């Protein structure tokens, strides 16, 4: 089983908020103690954090589900429920997150960058929060909000210092196995390498106090073929790993078994890189002739190496480390990376038609306004009406063309809309009538009860 995975799926589920408590103070010698229900705790968030210690998306392949914990419910005596714990999900640096529809949501390019994949639900307020001069004994509280959940597609672009570019069987895997501790699979048939291999190359290393400037990460990118930029073979699968490499090392096969002469190989490889992303042609690169022990092309004037005999390897790594150091210095001058915290923008309120004379008010703020435990309570309905009007929902409904008597849904709440008096669709008699209709349709309400309006 492969230990390198560069594409995976994630299902993020934030914690639900705890429910607010409906409670009244009850103690000896204390008459009508008043409401004392506590608030529910907030649900935990799910965060993706770029971690340089992670190298692939393997952990998501068989276990894509990540869930934060729920908030606790409020209790009496104004005791608030504890909040759920945030879940930190480590991903490799260079991970891109796409929506299920394919939209790029975030690119975690630096170690420590964070993105909130799912926001925890707010805890519900207890009835103590709704005490006022006009409302002395509120017998309702808010429900906890459900946490967000969604599927995401993850893709990883490797961030190597040097990317080895070349046709299949040009000797990239052999080279990385000789200059680093990487142990890629090596064989004499095309496309032996079906996944990138990473190796740390140390130049002039000492027993202790290794200088970071004398080592670099080399990526063995699976072999390219003509037409790779157009997706031929596994072109796009491979080429995206080249995008962030600081230096390109182009290997050309000098053996008599090469598919084309070295000049033609170079022309094809550079064309594929340019067709995929023109800026790749501006990267520092080294042109190297591979399989020098079998070379029969005396016209090649570049550096010749042999990964089998070790010919030219020290010269190559020395040249690469200098190019990598220069690229790193240039990056440090241009910008110092600061940890970025990405938080998705909260969706705005909008009205959509969901059927004939039936409408739905979408948006988290609108749903939050109607999250009460008892939607038949007159005081709760009055609070909902107040909140919706303050959000401008009444104006949005009128602009959308809602007519008198149309059915409107806001979260778990459904009511009839009346242009002259929005509250008329929220009174208790309407809810009782709606309940009788549901019971009558299900056959649970007797004819005599229905005739009496009970």
C-alpha cells in the first residue's frame, strides 16, 4: 500500500451548541424567584492547520471524517454549559482545499497557516437572558445551533527545493536514492515511479551542527511524456508537484536506449512545462545528462552524471545547493511568511422560492433568529418577529414578491406572510390550526374533535 497520498476527501463536522435552560428559582422562603436558566455552551470548530511534519494526505484516505465535540446544555441556577473543544486537523504544507463543486476555498502555503473548515454552533441562551420589564417570567429558551458540516476535496502540491524532471526511465529514482536516504522503487520498465518521492540531500555534511543552507529537499517527480500538459498519461497528476519547486533539475537520457536524442528530449520537456505553466520556464534550472556510464552522444556539452557509478554527483549536488540557497535568499528578501488565519465569510441572508407560493429565508443569521425550543410560545414568537425585522427580513420578503397568505420557512419555523401585519402569521392560533390539519391528515384526530376545533 502506498504511503504517499496527494488527493483525498474530508468531511468536517463542527460541534453542536448546547441548549439554553428553562428554569425558575425555587428555594425555601423565596417566592417567585424568577428565571435562572443558564446558557448552552458553544460547539467546537474544525480547523485545518498546515504542519511541516506532515508529508502526505494518507490519514484521510480511509478515515475522512473529522468531528469536533458538542457544547453542553445550560442548567438551573444560571449555570452555563461548557463549550466543545476545537478539533485541530494537521495537513501538509501546500494543501489546497476545494469545495465539493470544485471551487478553490483556501491554499495553505505556509507552515502554521490555519483555515476553519466548519464553525461550531452557538449555544442557546437560557430563559434568564429574556427577562425584561415587560416579560417577568419568560418560559422559553434558545435551542443550540447545529454545527456546520461539509465535504471537501484536498489536494497536495509538494514544496520541494529541487524537482527532478525527465522522461520515464531516465534515472531520477536511482539518482535520488544515491544522493539521499530515500528508497524509491526502481525497475527497468516505464512508469516505475507512480508517486513522488522525497529525499533530503546534504552537501558536505558534518557529524554535528549541520548547516541548513547545505541541505535541500529533492523530489523525484514521476516521468513526463509528450502531451503531459494536456493531461496525457498522468500529466496533470505529476506536473502540479513541480509548481512550487525552487529549482528544476532536468535529466536527459544519454544512453543508446533513449527514445530521442538529448536535444529533442530537452525541447519536449521544456515545451510541456511551458504549456502547463509558462512561469516554470523562468525558474532556475540545471540541465544534466544522465546514464553517463552508457553515454554515446559526444555532442552533449552539459554536466554528465552516472547515478550507478557516482560520476558527477558531487558536482551536481554542489551546483544545486548554490541555486537553492540563492532562491531561498531571494524569497526571504521579498517576503517574510506570517501565519495566516482563514475564516470563511458568513453567508448573507437571502430569500428563495421553494414551491408554489412557498418561500425559504436562507442564511445563518436568519436561522439563528428563530432557534427557540418552543415555537408556539407567544413570547418566543414575539422575540423571533423582533429579531427578523431587525435583520430586514420583512423588506427582503416584500422585494422578493411574497404575497399575502404565502408560506414562509425560516429554519424550523413556518408561518403565513401578511403584508400589513407580519405577526399575524406567527400567532398561536395559526400554529394550533396547522397542528389540527396535520393530525386530521394522519387520521389521529377524530371527527368529533375536528368539528369542535380541539
